[in-house]
């Protein structure tokens, strides 16, 4: 007589998490368009029915992936932000970008990568990218304001452009070089100008 209990089913939340974990690794490493739903299904170890129950379209999965990336990046940036020390905040941001962009497996910014693959301005994926970039720009503008920059809106856009450039080109350098150059550029943007 078999006394083992029946296998326990995973919760819907755990299954969704499993799908997102698989998608995160595949989308970031191989690209979104290059990764089929079938590949995510195989990597997650689930059935097609289960996959489509959680994500009726691949676009919904991509948006969820980007929302997860945004949540992690926002938590990181919020943790670095010290309103009373804008220069220190930017130095910590530069060091973090230098470290991340030169680490093994780094493939650039997930949002810039997604925008390159989904250029249509009304596409839900592009809207998710724009939402996060808008949040990031608002934070960088706030940092510029805290630093007393003469035109915080302009300096916020400059800081974002520098961040983007470091994320795109970072894996071509060393962490210390990227961090040092980015920190210097950040300081130049928010320092008083003649």
C-alpha cells in the first residue's frame, strides 16, 4: 500500500515566478525576439497550457519581465539616493554601474535592449520601457535639484544620457575605469557652471 501523499501542486504565484525567472535569464541573455515562448516553457519546465494561463501573449510576459527589472532597479536606486548628499549618490551610482556593466554575463541595459527590439511607440513593451525611463529621469532630475544645478530638468536628462552611455559601453572597459569616468562626468553635470 502506497502511503506517500499525492504530489503537491505549485501555487499560481510560484508558477508565475518560475516562468518569469526563466524568461528573465533567456530574454536578457539571448534577446526578447530571439527567445520563443516554447523556449521559455521548456526552461520553466511547464506545459503550454500552464504558460498561457499565466501569460496569454508573449507581449504580456515581456512587460512582466520589464516590470520585474524596473522594480529591482528602482529598489537599488532608491537605496543609493541620499537627498542630503547628491554628489555621494551619483558617486555610488557610478560605482554600481561600473561594477554591473563590467561583470560576466552583462548584456547592457534591459530597457535599452527592449527599446531596440520594440521600436513602435505604442507597443506595450515600449510603454513599459518609457514608464521606467520616466521614473529614472525624475529621480535624476531630483538629484540635480538637490545639487543646486541651474537647470535641473536639463541636467537630469544629461545624467540619464551619461548613465545610458555607461550601460551601453561599460562592458568594453574595466569597472574602475567606467566608474571613474562616469563619476567625473556626473560631477561635471551637476557642478556650478560659470
